[in-house]
C-alpha cells in the first residue's frame, strides 16, 4: 500500500505556483495551473493532481508546452468563441475562455467555445465547477493522447476523451458528471499491473485487437504502439454496448478537434518536441434560458432525493449522484490533502533541481 | 424467423397519415408523425417504426396523447425556447420546435429548446437529421418510461433516455450517433426471451437488483414493478463503468424534464389515463459558431476516413461510424421498406376498425 503525507493546501498551491513561475509562466497563470492540479487532489482524482507536475515540467522543457504562450481569440460571436492556445498550458487558456463564456452566457444565455493548439487541461470538471460557482450550467470536453480503440479496430486512435457536465442544485451538492469515455483510464491498468491482478475483459484489447485480461501486456503494447489499447465504455463488442462508448469518444473528438480546426485522434501529440495540439470544448448555459435557476435547483434536489432515497440493490447500502463522492472529499480536504510519498519525493526533487524552497507541510 | 413484406413508402406514409387524421390529428401534423415513424423503418430501427402505430392509437384513445393539442411556447430568448406540448404527440411539437430552432441558429448561431408535457417523439435521430439537411449540427434527447436502475439501486427509476447527435460531413455520410443510455433497450430482452436465450449480465437486474441472465424474469418483474430493470451502459458495477451510463441517463433526465420544468424519472407516465409528461431537448448549432461548415465537413471526412481505413481487430472486417449502418439502409429503402408480417396485420386491423382503406403494397 502506498503511504501518504498530509500537506497544507495553501502551501502546496504556492509551491506548485513557484515551480511554474521558475519555468517562465507568469504568476497569475502559474497560480491557475496550480489550483487546477491541487483541486484534483482535493477531490480524490490523484491521477490528475500534483502527481502530474513532473510531466508538466518535462513538457515545458522539451517544447510540448509553451510556458509564455500568448493565446488568441480567432473568431467570436455573441454566443461563441474559437481560440488558439498557441501551444500553452491548457489550464491557462481554458480558465480564461471559461470566464469569458460565463460573461457571454450571463448576457446572451448560452456560450460555446472551442480551443485548439492547447495542452493537457487537468480535470475536465474544473471548468463546470467555475460555472457552478456562478449558478450556471457548465460543460467541458477535451481530446487527449490516443489510447482507445474504435469498435472492431486494432489500433488506439481515440483519446480517453472526458465529458464533464455540471448542473446547480439547492440543498444537495451540485451535480457534476466527469467521466472518461473509455471504460477506465490507463492509470487503472497500471494499478492492476502493479498488483499482478487480471483486468475485466471490457477494459482493453491485446495486439490482435482481442479483449484481454492482462494489463501489463496492454501497457507494453501501447508503449511500443504494437496494437490494442483501452476499450470504449461498454467494452469491445456491440453486444455489451461498446459502439456507444466509441460514439461518445468520437463526439468528443468532433466537438473539440474538428469544431476548433485542431488535431484529432491519432494526430494529437503526433509530433515529437512540438506542442501537442490538444483541443477543448467549453459550454456555458444560463439557467434563465430554460425555467430559471430556482426551478432548476428545486428540480435537481428532487431528482437527487428520488434516486438516493430509493431501495438499494441487495448488498449495496448507498446510491450515489455524479460528483457526490468527489464533493465529499473536497469538503474533507478543505485545508490539507494527502499526497502519496512517491509524488511527494518527486516534487521535492523538482524543487532541488529548480532551486525552489520546498515546504508544503 | 419473422417474415417480412415489402411495402411502398409513399403508400405507407399516406396510410399512417390517414389513421392519425381519423383520430382527430390535423392533416399536416398527421403527415409529420407518419414520416417520423416510417423513417425509423427505413433506417432499420423497427422498434420505433410503424410497429408502434397500435400504441399510438391506444394512447390517443385512452387519453395519454391529445390528438388536437395546441402546444404553446412559454418562454423564448434569441437562443432558447421553453415549450409546453399540452399532452400532444411528441413528433408534432418537436418537429415544429426543431424548425424554429434551426431558424434561430441560422440567425443567432445556437438554439437550445426544451419541451415538457409531451409524449413519445419517435427516433431521437430524426431531429438531428432535420438539422443536417440544413447543414447544421443537431442534438436531441428525450426522457422515456422508466426502465433503467441507477447504479446500486433496485428499482427502475430512469428512462432508456436516448442521446442523438448529428454532424454534417462531406463525401462521407453525415455522422449520426443515436443511442439509448441503457446498455440495450427493452425490445432486445424480448427478442432473447422469445428465442429462449440467456442475456449477457450487463443488460439487466432481477428483483433483488442483482445482474441476471434471464430476460423473461426481467420483463415479468418490470411489468409487475417488482424491482430490477435494465442496466445503464457499462452494466451494474463501477468496475465495468456502469456509473457512467447511469450518469448519462441522469444528464438526459436533467436536460429534458428538469430544464423544462416537466416530470422526470419515475414520474414520467406516472398517472394512468393522463398525458405522460415526457420532456425533450433539442439543440441546434450553426457551424459558423465554430470554424464554419466547410471546415467541419472536411474534418469529418478526415476523421471518418482515419477510423475506417485503420487496421481491423482479428476476425473483424469493417469499422463503422455512428449512423453509417442506418444511412445505408435508408438508401436501400428509398422507395420500399420491409414490414414484419405481424406488424402488417396489426396495421390492417387498425384500418378495419377505423374504416380506412388499407393498401400499402
């Protein structure tokens, strides 16, 4: 079992901010990236938290991420934005565009934005959370490194492509669905491989494109691009609905890369040493476009209550609402958050290398 | 094996139109409902085609559907509509609102509409198809009779809640994803039950809320509301991603019933002999909000080509794009469509009862 150390959130944010500043990201932008990463840890999504810091540091060093990029808006209507991230960090441009979209939606009821030529933007749910703070409905999608095979295909051609949707509630926590469109992310296979456990046969395929229970084989094949990869939500067969997960993954490629005029599928992260050309989609809807925020909050409380108070399946004691587990963790981690010792050490080493004082406890 | 008879599409549409006219639906509206039903048969979605005619006839007779309802728009902005179907047939109000939304999106780039107090609206994909004819992007969702259990829940509280998304392509057929958010629809269990076949354990749960392979038991339990029901896409466990399908089903309940101020989940079709209070969502996006229709068509051709031309998994010879199979069938069925003999007979009986000449061959 991995060991954890509790660290102070404000100190952790400051430290991560300092790392990015040292790498030529301006202070305000560095703080945004730090906040997105730490928010993932607060919500229990460790795979997208400060555990990624090393990859970001490397990304900046090897030219995949431009630390001082100057993103531009290339097209704008009262209800839409097309932006070019200019190879910068995904969090910075997406935070900025989400803010602008919220203002547009406040005035004009809806705003959809697409961003091309960007990079990893952290947890997809961060941007709907920004909308929820303003009483708005928020949608966020991004394409990613290609890891998922299309139904009946052999090669990983589609990203794990998350979809996140946030809707404001009243007494209940806000609804926040944040899901990869693959059955599981790659990190889940790594966990099973480390434990020497077999995986369910709806998670991944081998080099022949056949569903497999061997996680290490899948990880090795993906590394060497030998064929096979993660399976879409629903698994590898139409019988189990795999074509639906594949369709959802395609929707994300289309709403991001295609609508923004960026790269898609296998062409994302396609050129070594150059920006990854990741694309994002942000949608903000003002509840006043529909029955209004009070009616929606009331309806959301009712539907959440109806689900949660209903009879449980045998052996189960609780029905969850999307985002509920993560919300409870974020409340628990108001001031401190547990960081895995290996991640802690890597952060410490980054500090040594960059000559930044490391004090996060 | 069921037997089929080829019938003429124009005659079939005329006949179904006459049935609805006889039941007090005005001619223009009757023709819309007929077209939506027959389009499902043309595309091979028999479960949503004229096989439903009897249910519609009964629905009108027993007060669930109001044949001469006068739907009203209750709220409108430049980019949104909230409508009340007044208990009428879902196709009529949704066709009308989709037309209005396309006009709004032409002028103002985006239009989202929600409709409450409606009924079954046919195949969800029909309305994105209307958008595609105008070179627009179309989204459609509806809640339905509750048949799906929430993850870890015992009772069917959520509809099969389809999501349909259409995006215009160039040389390739337009992309059209049209998927229930359950792993399979109820009709699939009926097919397996008739054949005495077991179902995969990601399709449904028994009266204890435990995944089962016995389709007849599930159908009986659903009929008697004894517990259990269809499983969301991804099955009954978080391990296989069932919570994601559950989340998607909730998204549809929220974007339809909650945003429109209508019923949701277990309350849809909740009052016998009264309108079902089904809700729909329609979204139209003008490609000019993003990189424009030419760029999108070009991108769609590229992504479709990339998927289809890629290596196939062992034992598979073709990779499909969402909507491709249905498109090919619709081309094949330009003038005639095969109708199952049992459905043919039921239609004939309806004609006898209503005194309408039956001639569709």
